[in-house]
């Protein structure tokens, strides 16, 4: 990435095949994420969304093995040349299961969040600053003294997210970050994602089945179709309201479904009024 190029993450013509597989998990993925931008990735089951996350984070094929074709770049550098360890300053990844990302060695949540920055060899003051920034961004100050092994699933997800944020990578790859969260936790994480993009200028790639959340935080959306191919991309409101989203097997946000229902069942003037009301509350 040069000073004239805001692109932090780019996948171009990407194909990926897992070891021993007879078909491609990804077969033509194109996407890019700019600094300060949230890109939502949606698609039906088995369309390759998690595989995109692994490729984008430099974990496939470096850790998983397999065959990768196409161009994957992080901050302008080829991800393959960076390796899994070399990619960590550029990109942080959050998986669906928080327990898989906790170190299992920390006595408190604060120490757990400090684990990554400490392994970077940073001075203690810098580590403390990073932890406090991550904790504040997610609003989990009350968890700082807790035992990480005694957290609920939702709390564990927030702590795992804070651990990724504390590494302060240029890009964040979030694979279903709200899958274990209730509506309030989902709102909190959504706000944190938006703040990470706006305040830190992070490039955020987020896989999320809650399209209502994406409607509120994403700048653009990429839709994967069966076979792991990019089939639709564009501004969030445009894609989430398109017929192509439904044809791809993705449920639109509730506001879109309500608008469509109004258009088919109600008088035109009533549908127009609902459109105005949805626009007033930020519906896509």
C-alpha cells in the first residue's frame, strides 16, 4: 500500500483448494478493503466465507496447506511472502469460537488481552495502553479482573475481540463475530467495529449472517455464491436491498423485507410512507 493507495487488503482472482479435496473451495474471489472501511461478506452455507477469512489473514495455505491461486495482498505486500507470522502486524483474525483464541495461561482478562502485545516485546507502558484502548473500545472494563475461563460465550467473544484489537493490525478479519451474542452484545460489537474503522482507520472484513447488523455498519457488501465465487458487490444499501441477494440464498435485513411486503400488499401511498419512516431510522 502506497501513500496514494488506501487499499489495505486485496484478493484478486483467488482460487483455493484444501488438501485432498477434489474441488475448489474458492473459485474466483475478488474483493478489496480500504483503510477506514467495513466490507461485509455474505453468502449461503458452504460458499467459502470462512475460507476467504483464512486466505485473507494469510493462514491458508500457510497453516492449513492446500493450493492457492490468484493474488492476495496485505498493505501492498504479497501475503504468501509474509508467511503466517509475518502477516500478524498487518491483519488480525477473530474466529467464531472464542475459546479457540484464548491463551489458556492468563489469570485475568486484562492479562489475556495483554498476551499478544507482550509477545511483540513491547514496553510495559505500551502494552498497558493497548489493553486499555481495546477494553475501552468494547466497553468491557468490568471484565478486566475476571478469570477468562469463567466467562459466558458472549463475554468470551468480546475478550477474544479485544485481544485482536490490542495487536492493532492494519486490517481486521472477523468471521461471524456476533454468532454467540445476544442483541445487546451484537449492538456493542457492531459499534466497536464501526469505531475501529472510523477512529483507528482499520480495514475491516466481516463475515456476518445478521444482515441487519451489516446494514448499520458496512460500507460495501460482497456476496459469495455456491462454489466460492464473488457474484455481487456494491454499496451496502444497494446490495442488501437487491433481488440478487435473495437469489444467492441470503436473507435480507428486516427493513428490506418489510418494505417489500408493503410494496406487494399495501396501497402505494402506504408503502411510500413506510419507506420514509425506514429512511428516518436508518433502514437500508
